[in-house]
C-alpha cells in the first residue's frame, strides 16, 4: 500500500502498535542474535522505527541504507539517529524496488519484515540484485507454526491480523520463501514464542547466501 493511499489508521495508529509490539523482549532477543553479524555496506529492508539500531556493530558497518516505505515509521527512526556512530541513510522505498545499485551491498538485514512486505518474492529478487556475489542475507522472522493446531488458527485469522498489525501475515514460511528465491540457508535456528505471543508461531533466524546451483530465473540448474 502506498503511503498516500493509506487510511488514517494505517498512518496514525498502526505504526505505533507495530513499534510497541516489535519492541517486546522476545523480539529484542532475536535481533541481538542476528544483527551484530552485519558487516560492510549494509542494507536493512523494513527498517521501521529503527529497533535494530542498538545491535549494529559500528566497527564492522561501513554504511547502512535503512529502507522502509512508511513515513511515520521513518519519522520515529529519525529521532534515534542523533549521536549514532553509524552512517545511516533513511530511504523511503519498498522492498520490491530498492533504490540501490546492483552488486553494491555486502549484507542485507531483514527482521520481521518478510511477513509484511506485500510481495516477498519480488523483494527477494531485489535483494539478490543488490547483493555482491559473496554477499549475505541475515534474517530474523516469525512464521507459520510447526504445531498443526496453531497453524490452523494462523490461517483462519491471518486477514484480520493483517488489518490490525500493518499488513503482517501470520502464516508465511520464511525459509521456504528464501530458498525458493535462489538462496542457500545456513545456520537456521527456530524456537517458539512465549505463551502470550503463541499466535505468531515460531521465530526463524539464520543467514543465506546466493546458491550457485540456481539460474537467474530461480530454477535449479540441470546438467
């Protein structure tokens, strides 16, 4: 959804709900696990209100392109930039159309954004485009539960949840999306949310690199 077409709820209420929810300790624990690994020229897709900023290692990051389509979220992030050692460029843009040169990024960071990006398949194609050949995708996401009862509830209430939580989807499978886009996932870890957040399914954290056995069309090469 473009910002100019968003409802008053989308502009004035939803961003603050999402910011508050994603500030909870269960999320912070996972951010701390994955974000410090970023190095070189970094792009964060779905930067939001800047909740990852405290976890970047300024000694390892040359620059950070902070990308998000929501102007309200970026205004919240802007308040956190004063005194930051990181060189941060706030870029209002969608994950499906990144304002970055091809092959210019060492690390792409995505935390709790593949659930919200309208077309994660297109966003992953863009991530492939901007990454250097030896670049990495670091991700931290929630997704479909491996528990059958929970996954059925996620499917049933996915639409309503998305309306309340800024377009968030409960039932996407981040690992499958990433691998289908031509990445090789490594160091995958997953664990359940605490009981009061059971509807979010499971955390998935890991890193991914471009798979050598995939063509640009995204299909496995054959001999």
